[in-house]
C-alpha cells in the first residue's frame, strides 16, 4: 500500500516533468538546437503565479490561461533573442545563448522576488481524497488532470490540424517545408511559444506543492534532458515516458533512502542506459522523429 501511494505521488510529479520535457523536445525537433532556458521558464511560470495571485486572488486554475499566454509571449522573445540571430551558426552557439538567457531570467527573478522559496496558489484549494487507504491531494490530482489535458491538446494539435501538420513538416525537413510554402520562421517561433507555455504551466503546477526559487531552473532542465535521453533523442512519446520514469524513480528511491541518494542513483541509471541502449529505451528509428 505504501508503494502504491508513492507511485501516485510519482505520477503527479511525472506529469509536470512531462510538460517540461514535451516543450524541450518540440523545440529540439523544430530547430535541432537545445533550449537550456526551458528550466528557467518553468521557474518563471511559478513566479508568475506568485505575482498574479497577489494582484488577482483567484484559484490557480483560473490564472493558468493567463500564465500560459504570457509565457508564450516570453517564448517568442526567447526565439528572437537566443535562436534567430544564431540559427546559421554552429549549434553550440544556440546552446550557449539559451544558457545565458536562462541566467538572465534567473537573476531577474532573484532581483524581483528574492532568493527564498515561494509558493504559488493551489489549483482548486487544499484537501485530499481518500480511498481504500490511499490519499490523493487535490493539488496532485489537479497536476495529473491539467497535464493530461495539455498533453492531449498538443497531441490533437500536431496530429489532427493543418497547423500541426505544418509544425511537423517543419520539424521533419525545414528546407522541404519552406519549398512547399510553409512559413518555417513562423512555425519555429510558434514552437518556442508552445514550449514556453507548457513550461509556465508546469511551473504553476509544481510551485504549490514543491515551492519555487530562482535557482531551480537548472534542476528542471536536467530532469527534462534526462527524460529525453532515456526516452530516445527527439521522440515526443519517449520524452513523456522518460519524464514519468524519472519522477517515479526519484519519488520511490527518495522515500526509501533520501533525495541525495535518489539523485545519485538516477544519474547512475542514466549512465547504465546509455551504455546498454545509447539510443534510449524508446530509441527513435534512424531518419524519423515522432
């Protein structure tokens, strides 16, 4: 019963990690570049919830659309500042520029809010559901439901809409997409906006139970990176599964030992996976991306 309770807690954490990893892999597929500012955008979303609840005292579920829209605009700014000026340079240039932008975000949040951890409002309020000896907090349930709806929405967008087909074509082959008349620049910018909106949603969801501080961005991007590596570089479904595995491993091992041991064993497991299956547990087929 205790293990099942830990699994439920891990699934809630994994659902939020999945939003971060999804945004990470969307940008990766669209640009071929790694956006290392994604973790700091998660933190920005959490602090945006902290700021908004002081101005508009509403449950976080009502603040979520505003947070996501604002973060989408910030995502457009990230693409304009850290990607477009360097898109024809070696990939390491974008790698460094997104790290630099993440540091700027971190220091800006530190100056505006201070270094102390803060908490964002709950989605629906405090309390928990109890069933057959298991307890599921309202916030944990909200994280799972909201994350599932957002991931499902992205799946429908990519798989069932003309816009989604243009996004996938851009990710598959930008030159061919441009030759077909697809506005590649607009699709890439939209991908950054979607990734930032998902990061902001994850930040708002996590910042109630787990708090948020300006320095947390590095932790979130590392978890997303590990999820993408485990799931198979460039695979959307693999990244989601990888995020869930990371959170479950982290939650269960931390409960049995402590967080430091859980972190160390997580990296050891990552190294083992890279040795045995360098393409990841759900390694992508050569020449194909999800």
